[in-house]
């Protein structure tokens, strides 16, 4: 296997067994966010202004800082006034508001993405027309102040970066690789970093081991986004007690709190608003519990404060 190690080394990847695996709960990470913090807290599936307000209120009640919220139904399912409301609330709270880019295959007329074998492609962009709709979906939300978006299609990522280079989109916009195209090995993570530039965050699989997370961190410097608790559709992982180990291995790390055993809400709307609010309030509670474990087992790991450098804070 020496030739494999040599090949991976030429590609900038350490071979298995050469990255330190003994990251302990009190180890301090070598990398950090621009503000020097090791981690940030994210609450996903925040599906509109009312759900965002509930998250902000719940975080205040729990006494914790939420640094980023993300949304999965898609920016295109929100009115311009709702986009503005989310931008204003995020700006006031100093938190990033990250919206999924839509449309996508699962919302279209095609049968393939709704089939058992085709479901993995459900969040990709189909055809040139849908690619055009997706790019304009980003511009429409940017016009309302949003500065962070979830991307689940490789070609779309390339087009978005080109749009930034051309000046069609602001350079400060943050791109977040969705869990729908999460890389499972360091080489793929490095490829995404090369394509997405410095303003990129990458979701990795929620069941990644501490050792595998360390391997990924050794290969790339972009922030890693990890479900500390994931919804059932992504495995139903619950590992809040491990958050210190995960941060030490993966920093700079977004510790994201989904919710196991919760009703799905995509695509969301008024008919599911109460469920989305209840889910997100409990996610904030789960984050608060994990932060207690962090303070108990790995004290001293710093979290970003509201408005920290590198966050895609909305513009108003």
C-alpha cells in the first residue's frame, strides 16, 4: 500500500493511520474561525420569519448563542417580504441566515428523484432552465439582504463562484455545501474547497467518527458543518455528549443540532408552521444540553459571539 500513500500525499492527503487519532476531550484544536473561536452553533430547518423568531427567543431563554440558522424548503418558497424579515431579524441578532437554493429535482415533474434509487439526486439542479431559476433565486434573496446559501449541486457551485468573479453576486456571500452532497473522504472535501474558495462551509456525514473528522480537517481549512444530532432521514445520530471531541478534531466546526424522532417539514409553510416552531425550540434546548456537556468535559473551547467575523450576516 506504499504506492497509495505516495499517491494521496501528492494529492495533499495524509494516508489512513498517519493522521493523529488520539484527539482527547481536552485537546485544543489547532485551527479556528477568523475570530479565534473553535466552534459555532447552528440550528437547521428554520423555515421562515416566525420560526426564526422562535429560535431567537428560545436561545435567549436558554442563555445560549446561536450563530447560524439554515433553511431547507428553499428561498424561492418565501415572499420577498419574508426574505426581508429574516434578513432584518438575523442582522439584529448578529446571526447568519442560510437559505437553501431552489428549485431542485425533487420539486420538479421528473419521476427519477422521487424513486428509491434516484432519491440521492433529489436536491440537484436539472437542466439549463432550472439552473437559471436557481441562479436567479440567489440574486432575488441577495436583493433582500440574505448573504448565505445552501448548495447541493456541483455545477451550481461553479456557476455561483463565477457569478462572484464577474461581480454579478457579492463576494461576501457564503456558500454552504448541503448534507445532500456531503463528502465522505478527505480528497472530496479538498476538491470542494478548491472549487468553493475561502467563503465555503462543508457539511460532512453525521455519522463521521472522531478519527475520520480529524482526517478531513488535516486535508482542508474550510469550516466543517456537522450534525451533532441528525434527523431520522440522515441517520438519527444523537451525540451531544461528544461535542468537545468533535470540536477538538474538526475545528473550525459548526455544531449543528437537528432533531431525531421529529416530523419532517419540507417543503414547509403555514400548514406546518407549528411543527417547525416546536422542532426548532427543542433543537435549541438540545444545543443547550450539549453546551453543558462541553463545559463539563472540555472546558475552554471558545464559541463565536454574535456578529463574529466570517459569518454571513444579512445586510439591511
